[in-house]
C-alpha cells in the first residue's frame, strides 16, 4: 500500500507541475490569501463567485483553483483575526481571543510568524494523512451514524461552555443563546417555520457570516467608536522580529501538535465543519494549560492550537468529500458541486477512475502551501503596517468590506441588517463581560445537534439508551459526563480557596 501511495504521489506531482495546472493553483492561493485578509470577505463568497468560471475549464485545474482558494484563505484569515480582531472566516473567530490581545502588546508580527509555521506544519501533516491513511479514515468515517455525531456535538457544546474567562454560567448561557439562534428557520422534518417572527427572510435561518462578523467585528467597532489613537504603536515590522526564538518555538510545539491531531480527527468525520475543530482545540488547550487564566489575555497557545487544527482539518476534510461524497461544510459542498458539474461523481471509485484529479489535488496541496509560505514571509510586514492606519479610517473601511462581503453571500440587504443587529447585541454583551465565542459554537452545532438527535431517536423508536449502546457514542457521552464533573469539582475548589483566602485576610 505504501509503495502504491508513493507512486500515486509521484504521478500527482507530475500533474500539479503542468504549466496550466500550476498557474491555476497559484491563482487560487493568491485569491484565497487576498480574500482571507479582506474583512467581510471569505472563501465561501470567493468560490461562489468563481464557480461559473469552472464550467468551461478542465476538471483538474478547476478543482485545484477552488481548493487553493479554500486553504489559501486559511492563511489570510488568520491575519485579519490576529491583527484587526476581524474573523473574516468563522473558524478564525477563536484566533481573535488571544491573537488580538497579543497584537495590542506589540507582538502581532511574531504571532503571525508562529501561526504561519503552525499552519504549514499542520497542513503537511494533513497531506501525509491523506496519502497514507485515507483507507483507515474512510472506514472510521463509515462508523459515525447520527448517534455518534450527536455525542460528538454534545461534547463540543460542553467544551465550548468552558472557554469563557469569567463565570461558567455565562459561558453556558451564551452556548444556549447560540443554540437558539441556530434553530431559527424552517424545521427540516416538518417544514414549519420557527422563531422567524413572521419574517420570510429568516426562513433559511440566520446567516453564519452575518452572525460572526456582527458579534466580533461590528461589536468591537461600536465599543471603540470614539477611539482616536492607533490600534497599536508597538507593532514590529522587521523581518528578524517576526522570527520566534527557541523558547517560543518550544512553547508552541506541543499546542501545534495537539491542534494538528484534533484537526486530523475531526477532518475524518463527515458533517463536521472547521469551526467546531478550532473551538475544541482552544478549549482543550486551555484545559491542559497550567496557567489557564492567561487565555483570553494573550496566550500564544490559544492561537497556535486552533490555527493548526484549522489547517490540518482543511486538508483532511477532502477525504470524506472526495472518497465518500460527504461534504464537511458549505465550502466542501461547493467543491462537491463543482465536481458534479464536471461530470465526476465523488466516491470510493474516484481514486481509480480519476487518478489525475485525486493525486494531482494532493500534490497541489504541498505546492500551494509552499507558495503560501514563501508569499507570506515578505507580506507579513505589509499586513502589520495596517495597524498604523488611523482607527477613524481603518474601521469604516472594514465596515464597507463587511457590508460588501455579507451582501455577496446571498445578495440580500436583510443580511446586512442582521450584521447590524448582532453587532449591537455583541457590543452590549461584551460590555457586560459575556463571552462571544460560545455563541458562535452553539449556533454552528445547534442544527446538527437537533437533526442527529431526532434521527437517532427515530431509528431507535424513542429509546434514549441508544446513546450508550453504541461504543463510540458511549465513549463521547462518558467524556461529556466527566467534563461536567470536572467543572463542578473545579468550581467547588475555587470557591473553597476564595473562602479560605477571605478568612485568612
């Protein structure tokens, strides 16, 4: 099997280095990097706009271009999240939590350098997994039915409620608020519109892009609308200042490795998007840290682990999409649609029926990631200089791109109004010290939790014991219970320490 995989990879590099394929791959990563940097724009919008272009293209360069936009935007998205607190793509919302505080401390360039190294490492690991472990991961993915997927989502929700710096109750409340926003729209089973207040525009639910940009970008703008200073005056732009020292590399290695493994695991599971991966990587990193109080105030691990998880997930995500025909998120669904437009049916026979497409795509991942690494090293200094733009000019410009990006996703002015509403809500909640990240997690997981929970009960004829009868599901449910117990014990111990401190004083 190893010799066959290496032979296929060698053949793939021959396909990827063909002039027209290399040109379209380079075009894709450049567009993706630019789209990722621009506030309000994301890969979903870019791929949607360029999808008609693929109608007249050969399947191989068409898919290489779309894939390049996808993983190229991951690099660019981290730039906006870390430097400007703008999660241009929802998975990068977690990077705002610690990346932006580090930027305000004058470490924006160095954090970007570390994030770029973590991204390249994770992407390379994900490519290796695709090459050698696709059959194993595909077999594992087949074992995840609605019962197992619900248990995974349940664990993700519980982990999300622990990410807040303050009261755990506030974190739980924000997860529940996200769940409530996630079930707005038409019920997939009964076709009944729920919680829409008579607005037909909400029949398809709340827009994910509108929610993320409203809570994080517009909310931050409203909180700081009277600021007259620069975002920061300590940003270092010299190339040597972007290179991490040995201590920082040592500090980042284990979070990088853990984030990569988490992203790989979730990349093999069909139906799970990259957003949950980054949130769980952040929550796990916070749990294993000896100083969890640093998270949210500028912990490098809080940036490295989610970024590594996002990039390994991005690469491994192609396994269920290409080999099973099951997209992990909306972007994968678009790429799946592009394949079908070209007359190619994704599935187990794809590797043998279209080896040029499969192995050429894998080889292009490495070519594209190397190109991105070479491009971002000289360009990071330019992105850091964005911090010197006066606030009164920077954020109005960002709001313009936000409005354009949100409108382009569905050609609807109503979504711009959604951004404004969520921006006001985000500013109020942030002023009251409520965490924003759990809202996004609850929103993303809400429909999936409901759908898989109802489906599991239908298949078991209403027997709740089904979640403990399946071994994989039982393991995740047990982990969820252990997490609840751990949270209660931690809260009791913290209360005792506080009481003892007050008595000693």
